[in-house]
């Protein structure tokens, strides 16, 4: 796979993916990937905010959360 201009690479810790809802169902990676895809044209800081919103809206944060987004020039 070759990196193209505009591609976004994301590194997230398990503190985002291992958020559980009231039914003990794990958030996982797919909602985070979809959030990045839907908001890819926004500033990276806005996308980070959306990722945090998705995670916190899903359930209680119990672990540290770190995210790094890189957009190819």
C-alpha cells in the first residue's frame, strides 16, 4: 500500500477501543475508523475531538486514552 496525499494514519491506545457500554459490550475499532472516514476533510484536532466524543458517548473511560493522527502531505 502506497501512502497518498490526504491519507490519514491513526494510532490509538486500547483506552479508546476497550470502552464498555451498560451491557458490557466493547466499543472496538470500527466506530473509530468510521469517525475518521466521515470527518477526514476536517482539521486533525477536530477529528481527535470526534473520536473522544464517540468514546465518551459509548461508555465510561477506564483507561488512559492517547491518539496520534498523521495526514500525508
